[in-house]
C-alpha cells in the first residue's frame, strides 16, 4: 500500500508511515466518519418524509399556508430586508384596459433595526397622482403625503387598546387560519390538472370547507385584532352567510410548493365569486372574478399583477413633524378630517387632469 500523505510504498501496514510519520488510519477514520454523517443525514431525511406523509390533510393545509405566508413576508426578513413592489391591473373590458394602461401602484418597503418604511406612488395614465411614505418603529407610526401637506405626522400605537398594530397583533393575524381548520373539514384531490399563468400543471388540491361557527370565530377574532366592533357584531350573520354560499379555501400544491390559492363562494342571490392568487418567485398574480352586475356591468374579471424588485425606499424629508397623539382629541379629529378632505380633493383633481387625456386616447385609438 502507499501512504496517502507522501506516496511512499509501505511494505507492512502499521499505524504510522515509516517515511513521513503520517498516521495511516487517520484518513480511513475520516472516511468512515463522513460515511456515518451521510448515513445520519439520509436517515433524518427519510424520517422527515415519513413524518410529512403521516400529516393529516388539516395539518398539511396549515403547514402549507404557513409556508406561503413566510414566503409572502420574505422581503422583510434578515436576508432580504426590503423590496419594491409594482401593482398593475387588467380586466376583461377593453375600454377599461385603455384607462389602466400606464396606471398602477408602486410600493417600496424596507425593514431593519430602525423599523418598517414604505414609500407609495399612485399613477394614472402615466402621470403620478399621489405619493407618500409610512413608517412603523417601536410602536410609533408615521405618514407623509407631500401633495396634501409638507408635514410628517406620527401617532403612538402602544396605547394598550384593541387592534393596535403591534407584533403580537401580527402573530394573531398569522394564526387566524387555525380558527377555521377542524378535523375532517379539509379534503384532498390528488393529481388534478389546473390552469396556471404558465400553463397546465398537475397538483394536489387541499380544499377547506369551514362551518358557520368556525367562520364566526374567525371573523370575531379578526374584529378584535383590528379593533372593529362592527365585525364582531356581524360575525354570526357573516358566518352563516358564507356557509350558505359554500365558501371554500383551496391550495393547489406541486412539488411541495403552493402554486395557487383560491377563495370561492356561490352567491345565494345568483352568480359566483372567486379570488385566486398565483404565487411567483418575484411576486404574484391575483385574479378576481365576480358577477358583472357587481361592478356596474363594466367587467367581470380583474387581474392584478404584483412584481417585486430590489428595494429603493427612502425616508421622507418633511418641513415639520407633528405628533397626533400629543394633540387634544377634538383638535386631532378636526385635523384628521381636514387632511382627509384635502387628500380627496387632491386625488380628484389629479385624476381628473390625467383623465383629461382619455378623449385623446380614444380619438387616436391608443
């Protein structure tokens, strides 16, 4: 045999090489150790696969939905602290699509040690009609809309009241699907063919059919989190209505990834309504289908595309800062009402200016 260290020819194997002194069993032991580690990893993978295969449909549904939420929130993780998101829309009405051409919403979000920052830009027919910024840091939210007023407004959210947007409230929102899933209310259709934006695919479809009492609990909890007593009051009626409408929540899965999420109900008064989400690596598509009379007969299908890119969010540079929490309640209400009226006027004026070109668009067949 030869020494693996110096290449010397060894007549009688021993513990050490007679030429260089290298311990001859060291590499052999390393090989055995590597093989043992590989065997352990393979065994762990087999055990994990076995554990997954033993999940009930209800457990699998919650697991897949949780993974999807984590993917949706990935722009705000430590490895990818931000993203630019562009929203555009298209309908099944050619006239409306002409209006939507060059229109959209761009959101720039960033998360870090200094909190959450979001920039927004709303455009109509290629013209910006509204910009703004919002922040959230250590229980304090802020917003800035330069078209309305050159002031950065802040408000304290840590008042202990219901519905405050705190990390605890976010955790409760992420746990909401658990209110709906009960033993036996998730079914699985294996190997179903569905139409995706990229073509047909064969998927396993998990369908959740919650009962009225479960949806009532879901809606009531959502009302508590958002601080909306109206939702809590309406929860029993809404839960019964949704069960009567055959509400379902479906996940289409292929290769361990969720390819489609669909919310569906058959309207008791006639027609069907569905909201379908197609997750993608750099965004998603959202398709809304409703009876045409729900949108004044203008259209029955709206598709919103979300594209995600690298983050370019910037903090606002306002002329002054006003803490709304420090103002007397009456003064705060008057100020908020004034800001709301100003925002409405600005939006109407800016959109009207942009739509002034609409006649030219139609006249030239653009």
